[in-house]
């Protein structure tokens, strides 16, 4: 699921290729998505105490940039590889890297949910899988017009749709990239296609903006020298959004997130920690796909044992434990059943005896991120 060598951006900062930055950023953004999904969910509102401030900061602050940045990276990689110009190959590859994992991750959860609902349990779930309505199962497995049973994977479903749209608009995108980006923004806003064609409204513009950068062969390191100032702008915007609870700032926050996060990771990728972070990229899609059910199970175990303990404490240990479980289960699965594990992450898995950094990696956009991203 990781881009092949010919798909990787060739632009470099010093001796560190942009691909290293993308891998490190993908891992960090998927970690942010895991934090964002930690229970209890917090409604965006002006903060008046430490608990509400921390909750808003975790769930409505910098982590909200994850999907936007992962979408831009995915669009960039797609057009950089010129996959948008080969419709047949595009469809086959994206079906393998996106649709197959989407179904394989959702199927066991859907079966467990249906089994429990048939016995009178989990009846409060959003999807009712014991009803005769086939749409419930189509949504559970494929996220046809609602979130699937493994709800973060709606991102994967939307990436598949965006990839197909990029194929349809390929010649226009390469000839008039700016016009296409503006057109996508206008059309999705005017006809409310997000929620119908797509489930999220923050993905199409960012995806096509990333694709446009690839089409014009933009220098992605152009803003690296201003990474400190741009990161400050993003941090201030995030803090203002959290403190005021102003949802109208979200579009601005998404825009500055790319400008703030991307250059900062250019500097980070040149450090030992950045290189180490990039080496964890093989785990990214697996962590992204597994974290929601793992977090749900951890939460169910925590509730009876945490009577009288502030719910917010779950934020401190739930996400890192979920990530650790994801890493551990991926390593076990890759060793025991590398072929099937490859299907689950949308690509082949190298020998389980090889180190994660040497193994063929996972792309959350291939996906956290993820996918894609995110």
C-alpha cells in the first residue's frame, strides 16, 4: 500500500527526501486521529475549566488537521504517480488498496454485531444488522451512504471516490489545476455533495489541491525556511478555535493546518526522531483500521473499574495503549499470516523476519492517513 519508488516525490530537503517527511507525517497524523477518537467525546464549546479545555484541545485542536493533511498527501501521491491518467489501472489498484481492506476490516465486526443484536444486545448501535434492509449491510461493509461499522474507515471509502473523480478529471486537472480546485470547492458546496457522494466535507478540496501541486511539479520545500512562523500561526489558530468554541473557524484551521504542519515536519524529518518516526510507517494503516474497536473494548473494561474516576483520564492511557496493541497485533499477523495481512493493509507484506523499516510499508491513502492517511 506504500507508494512504489516511481511514485515517491523526488524533491528533497538536503539529503532527506520528501518521502521520509510523508512517512513521518502519516504516522503522527494517525496517532492524532487515535487521540481524537478517545472517549468521552467532547462537544466544541467555549472552555471554562481544565477538563473541558484539555478535551477540546485533544479533540478539536491540532488533531482536526489530520484528515485535511492526509487528503492533500493522498491527492499529491496519486497525481505524482500519474495513476490518474490510467483509468483501468487506477480502478484495479484502488479496489485492492482501499475497497478490499474496507470490507475485510468491517466484515468480522459486522458479523459480531449482528450475532449480538440477534440475542438482544447492542441494540443501541447506529447500524441494525438483523433487519431485512440490505442498505444496513452495505453501509456496515462498504460505507455506501453512512459510516461503516468500523467508523474511521469512512475515510478509506471517501479516498476511493476521490481517486475515481481524479481519474475522471485528470486531463482538466493537469491542464487547469487551479480552476479544477476552485470548481471542486464550488460544486461540492453548491450541490451539497459531501454527505452524499462523499461523507466528509474537508476532503475533496484538500485532495485536489494536493493533486494540483503534483501536476504543476511544485517545490514542496519552498516554505521550509518559514516553518517556525507557520507553526506558530497554526498553533494560535488551534488555540483560538478551542478557547472560543467557534466552529466557523474550522475551514480556516484546515487551510493553515497544511501550511503549518508540512514545513514543520520538514525540519522534524531531519532529526533522529523524525527518521525513527518515518520507520514506523508500516504500522500506520493497521493502527488506523484497528484503533476504534480496540478503543471501544478498552473503554468497556475501564468503565466498571473507574467508578468515581474522571472520564478524562481515559484520554491519557487509552490512545497509547490502542496504538501499542495495533503495533503488536500487526507484527503477530504479519508473521503468522503475511498473505492475508497484506490484503488487510492493501499491499504485500515482506518476510516477517525483516524489520518493519525494511518491510514493504503501508500507506493510509493509502492510509493513518492514513488514512491517510487520518
